């Protein structure tokens, strides 16, 4: 599939400027509301009329979406369409970006995520995140995983921590590679190993929701398969939102898929339906490789 990068205004430099210009106009006209099934009955996360701005530029336009308990929702769409921006709203990671403003109603278990009394530290323990680029702490492999359980008071005794560390590393598919060097720096691992370390770190605090932003982009097919298995396993107890550029991955791991286009949520539906019978022409153009 060809890849075309859009900037905030939906412009692109070289290839096919005419097509993109038409798509941009069409998007504003056609995406007044989301097609398909964006809401669900057993929502863990509810987002209503979410708008996100970076300074004057609007990156997310009026998005409403539920993510259910024990559900994996995949978020797909061309580069720059707002997937990471939207994901970061869900645990207030956008708070850390200067000039970023989030509007709308977002709740976790019915409680506001952006309420004045919300403490973001416990919020981020409940809604964990795995970033596209692995970002281990400058600490040992062991401490990278043990840090969260320690500061959140989940475990303090060495034996308890040992168990959480081993269990989290096993589930992330990294234990065998690191069990003899747990005291070595996490930053000394390969990129793919670092990503699995960050996944182990995220699950070590038993979050209720896990946000994953292209978690497998640095992983080989074996590690990717292990992470996909883990996602399936985690779904029994948790809620997961995963951004991915791989439609195969979205199809393998998710129950519903959300297609974003230039900051609009164009379509959400059962994953199989999105890939076999998309309802919106922009979704169809993307999944058939005609756009994006
Ligand atoms: N920190 C920032 N400051 C200003 N604008 C930003 C910032 N982060 C993202 N944007 C803009 O917001 C829009 C959405 O970006 P975002 O990173 O959410 O897209 P994405 O769908 O995750 O793309 P990709 O697939 O390339 O990761 C883009 O136009 C981008 O330029
Ligand atoms: Mg992104």
C-alpha cells in the first residue's frame, strides 16, 4: 500500500495533489456524524463531542465513541489523522503538551476524566499507556517493572515485587531474554526488547484500561504475535484501545474498529464489517489502499 502523509491542513506535497484536495473538501461535507456503531451498552470509557486543539489548529473534530468493558477497539487511519491525539485524551497525556486543549465529555466508569478533582497519577495507573517509541526509565530492567507497583502501593515486599516483575515480563514475552540480567539498565536492551519492557511496565500495575499506540511497530513477527496473544488474554479483564497501521493486526485483535480521517471519526463498526463491508466511502478508499 502506498503511504501519503498529510499535515494538519490535510495538504500533501508531491503525489496526487488533486485527489487529496477533493478528499479534504469531501471530508468536511461528508463527515458530519460517525457512521456505524460508535456507542455500546457496557461502556468503560465514554467520549462525547470531543474536540482537541493544538493552539489554533483543531486536530480532533466532535468525536463521540464508547469503549466497552472487555473490548479491544482498534483505531486506524492515515498518518496525521489524529489517532495518537485522541488516544492521549483518554488518560490526559495531552496535558503534558503545551498549547493542547481538550473539550468535550470524557468519562471512565461514569466519572469525569477531566474533573477539577481528578488526580492524574492514579488516573494513569488505571488507564495505562504503551507508546509508539519505547521509553524505558533510566533504571534497571527490574526497577522499570517494579517502579509502578511500588509507587502505587500495590506491592512493597521484595517477594511480592519479584513475582509481579517475573509475571509481567513473562506475559510481555521478555522473561527468557532478560531473566539473567534484571539488574542491567533497561535502556541497554534492543528496541523491540525495550518495547516489550514498556508493555511489562504498563501491565505490572494491573491497569483497567490499556492504551496502545502502535505497540508493535518496532517488533519482529514473533514478538508481534506474542503481544497480540497478550492483548487477547488481557481483554478478559481489561479494556484496550490500540492504534495500528496494520489492518491485519486490527483484524486479528479487535472487536470493533474506528476509522479516523483528518481528525474526524468517520466510521466505527464490528471489525469484520469494517474490513469486508465498509459503510463509508472514505473507509472503503482507505482499506482498499486508494487513500492513505
Ligand atoms: N504536539 C503537537 N503540537 C502541534 N500539533 C500536533 C502535535 N501533535 C500532533 N499534532 C498535529 O495533530 C494532528 C494529528 O496528529 P496525531 O499525531 O494525533 O496523528 P496520528 O493519526 O497519530 O498520526 P501517525 O499515524 O503518523 O502517528 C496532525 O496534524 C499533527 O501535526
Ligand atoms: Mg500517532
